[in-house]
C-alpha cells in the first residue's frame, strides 16, 4: 500500500471488532509516527495508549458521567457559519442515515453519540495531550502526528476514528492518565479492526470540489 492508497482508504470507523491489537504493533505505529513534522522539531505530542483493564476502567468512569465535564476548549466555534455549518450538518445526516435514525429520534441519536465513550468497541484507545502553554502552531503539529498515526494504522490493516469527543472529559482523563498539571487533553482515537458488516462503516463523508477551496496561479500547464 502506498501513501495515496492509505489516504483514500482511511475513514472514520464507528464499529470495531473485539479482536485485540498487540502492544508491539501499537508501539510500532506510535514510534513510526514520530517522524511527523513539527515546527522547530518541538514534537509537542504526548500519547497514552490504553487497552484491557485500564481502558475498561476509563469507560466505566465515562458511563458514570454521561453529560461530560467542562471542556477546556471549543471543538467547534460557536454559531458555526457557512460553508462549515452545512458541511457539519450534512455529515451528521449522512451518518445517521446509515443506521436508520431520523433527526426527530433524539434518544437514538444520543445513544449513538454515547458510543464515543466506548470507543465504538475498539480494543485500543489512544489519547493525545500537549502542554497547555503552547499555541495554535503546536496544536497543528499534534494534528499532523495523529494523521500520521491513522495512515500508518491503515497501512497495517487497522482502522481508526479520531475523537475530539474526549475533550468533554478533561478531568477524568487527566486523573486516569496521570497527566502533569501543565498538560491538557486534546483528542482521543479509537484503534482496532473494523467491523466490515456494520452499516455505519459504509459512510464516506463528502468532499467539496477542488475549486471550492483551492486556487492555482502561475502554472504553465
């Protein structure tokens, strides 16, 4: 598999098989991903990988606090504007359509949302944090590291789902992961083997055409 194929194949998986992933393979991916670029080579990412009993203990804490905690940052800007509002709305509609949940069925939608806290059944949870004193450039560095993890996982036959849902549990994760006080949680990620039979995994989010977001000048061909 080349990089282009991994980019095309990677999707957010929301139903996993219970099959375990070896710790050696998880470490291999995380270490290889450390070649991701970062400004000034700061390498601002901090990663915790949980499986087995530690992961089940975290899930139990989340079940006991279904409404979450006060996030330390907004995952989306308030009063989202166009074209972002439409893109997010369409993504949600397409997602729930795969599992037959209409917009008016709020209870079913909330139940699906709660599956984030179970990492959609994935056997591995990855949690990414960074020093709270760094700025937006370092946040983007962590994003590049996460993307590299996802592509390397795809190359190895694994699937992922990046989950900023975990920003809703900053205190729980800080305690569970024993984060230093100067660090804050950024995102989580489910890692495992996709359940190919699950309808929700048929979702392929839409992309706007090139002309909607890019412009090229000065090229001769």
